[in-house]
């Protein structure tokens, strides 16, 4: 099977920030940071690695609470925004451009994050590499939190098309789920400022049971599951948090 297509540069760009900004409000980001703080049992001085950190909305908030944060992302635009936001907040975060499949750290961090569906971009072999690399970057007893769709619920409620509008501009996604690969395939059309642009991306989805087994195989000793608020994981949990402890 060929490697699934994910046009990173076409998907993670200024249009992404523009259309997601009304949704990813300060209130939402503050609430998610609080959940992360509780689920990972963070405290001031904890060394945290934010993988796929994007424009730093979580990393900078954790730093403001006293964590020693490193953020890694492949997109220069997002890292530029993250550094600018850190400067405005008066916090220090080490931002690194890089590939989460090949991390330069060994047993450096106490905690790590893969937040807001930042896991599953690659083929299965490379996705497993991401988990193994994250595990290796953690000290013994360290924890990795992955926040993503719960496949059990997603498949039941999936819409063939979703979209958003902002000031007359449009973003429309057409979705298809492939049961054989466990992946969603999305065709995105952006209409903004009189310009039409298209992109494609695919993401691997997981049940808790499958991702638990992947984490155990990657070197984690224990795996726990929670709902989006850090509560009990149930059959109706739409987005789940899966935490592996090394």
C-alpha cells in the first residue's frame, strides 16, 4: 500500500489559522490547558514536549504556568506565530522545527503531548515510529497524552461534508472513511479573497483498544483513557485522551 497523502504545506497554512481562529478561542484553549494539567499531573518545573505544537496555543499556556516547554512542529509559519505569542505573553518556550518521526532527544522530558488530532498523519509504520520516538524522549515514569477522535463514535456520526464560513470566505471538507485502513480521506476546498484552493489529507483513526496496544508495543508500561474533560471514557465519548506511562 502506498503512503497516504497528506499535503502538510497546503493544509497547515494561514488559511488554517484564519478559519480555526473563531473556534480555538482563548476560553477553549484555557480549558484544554486545564485538562492537560490535571490528566498529566503537571506542576511548575515539569519538562514538557508538545509534539505538533502548531502556533503554540497550548505550549505557551503551559509555560505561563511554570512548565519548561519544548514545542516541535514541521510548519515554519506556525512556529513563527508561536514565538510571537510567547513574546507577547512574556514566556520562554524552546520552539524547534522538525519531524516527530525522528526526535533528537532521549529521556529528556517528564511529559509529552500529541494534542488536537496531531497523531495519525502517516502510514502505520511511521505512526508507530512517532509513538516509539515519543516514548524514548521521556524519562522513566514519564507520560504521553494523545487527544484525538474516538473512532467508535466518529464512524457512527460522520458527516460526508463539513464546512465553515467567516466574513464571506468558505472552507469546505468532503470526508470519506475507509474501514480497511481505518483512515479518513478529506478533500478540502478553500474560497477566500476571490481565490479557490484545494488540498487533500488523510488521518488514521483509532479505537481506544487499538491505540492502547500500539502504545504498549512502543514501550509504554501502562495506558489509560479519558473523555475530553479528563473524565470517564465511555462508548459515547466523541473525543478521547489516551495517556501512556513509560
